[in-house]
C-alpha cells in the first residue's frame, strides 16, 4: 500500500467515525423520548458553550500574574449583551459579536 492510499483510508475511516458519532445520537433520540428534566437541562448547552468561548477570549492567562482583560472583546461584549437581552436569539448574538469585533479591529 502506498502512502497516498494509507492517507485516503485514514481520511475515510476518520470521516466515517466522525459522521457516525454526529448522526448516531439523532437516530437514537428519534426513536425514544427523553425525560422532561433532561430536555430542560439540554436547553442550557448552547448558552454554556457560548459563555465558555466568550470567557476564554475575554481573559488572557499569564503564569504568575492575574489574568489580563482583552479590552477589544470587552467592548464588543456590550452591544452583544444588548442584542442577547432583546432578541434572545443565538444567531443574532453571534452575528452581533462577530460584527462588533470586526468593526473594532478596523478602528
């Protein structure tokens, strides 16, 4: 087997594995119902993921020092929080955050 065939087989196996891992939960959940408490818990997952990404970008850790605040991201947070409060739409929150950071980088 040549190098390119090994690489192709690796891509196919990895791609199939990732696809299976992403599709299998939908197929399983399509046939069964989750308890109400589980559905309520899962509604918080997008918010937790977005908060984790935001918090990781907002502060820069340095060993031996307090975390440094990234003022550009902090400034972009203000319009994003306003849009989040009024629309409660994850899509508009992300669009506002990305647009705010892009505008601040142009300035």
